[in-house]
C-alpha cells in the first residue's frame, strides 16, 4: 500500500497559541487510526489542521506525497480528505437529498450507494436538515462527506450523544467502509475502546504531543495502560 498521509514535526495552533507540537505520523491507503486522549489535548485541532484551518508554525503535511500546507480547505476536500466535524453543520433550508446532491462529484459515491448504507436517509430524503434526529443528522454528515468520494474520513466524535441503537448502526457502517471499501479513517472518540475496535492503529495525544503509538489491538488488551493514557473506565 502506498503512503496516503504523512505529518512531519507539525506544530500548529490558533494565532500565536500553539496546540499541537512536533506531531509526526504516517498512514497508508486503507489504514484506520484511532486518535485518543483526554479532553483538550489537541485531537480535534489535529483534524482541523489536516483541513488547513489552523496556523501551521512548523512542519509539513503530505497528501499522496505532495505537500499540502498551502492548499486551501476546499481543495483538500476535492483531493480526497472527507471531514465530518463534531458540530455536523446541517442547513435548515436544504432537504436531506439536497444536502447530498449539492456536493456530489460524480465519483465512487452517489445517492443510490448512500441510501443503500443509510436507508433511514432515503426514508427522510424530503425532510429538512433541522427536522432530523441527532442520529439521523450524524448519518447525513457522514453521507455528505462520502459524496465527495474521499480516500480518508476524518471523524470527530461521531458517536457523541447518540442512542445505543444508532451507535451500533454507525459502527457497522464505519467497519464496512474500512473493510469492504478500503477507506482510510481517523476516528476521534472519547469512548476509547469503541474507537480501538474500529481501527488498526492508535495514537494517544497529551498536551499536543504524541505520547503513545501502537496497534489498536495491543492497546485494547492492555487495560491498565489504556486507563493511564486516556483515563477511561
């Protein structure tokens, strides 16, 4: 598998405030990564940095071998970075189908394929974005990101505040994207064990730095270490 994404000594933040410091890692096509850590350690900031929405003080970001530090956000999306932010950003004036159609690029993903994996969205295709439940909005946020035919999905707290039955539906979809579609995924998730169950590799951040990197299975098996690193039950 070829290298998809690589960060080298990335130091970034907001204005003069530094949130991430000397962050380096690489991912190959089809790999999945859990990004873990306590609240406020820089997990979301790392995803936002990948999308070009922070100030990069030092370091480089390569996408398929090309430096994208100066590439604007919309061109990163067109290049294959699919971002699903925690806020979801539903448009009250657009129906479900309009949310999807407006970003369709004619690539691997289309409405039929989306509705196959999210039948709830097909049932509600005429509803406005603000008429959906929280779980349905999250499905729509993921579906909208898929409609640009990304090679990597950046998922920021995708299970937050959702009912258990919706969580199970989304887990099934994400596993399918990784195992059957070969999509790369970076998952930021407070439920560390859930994130580890979805991914091949894990990185733990603390105060903006990587303090642990391993395969997900071995970190899941070492409960004491996982508890120390992310303070989860």
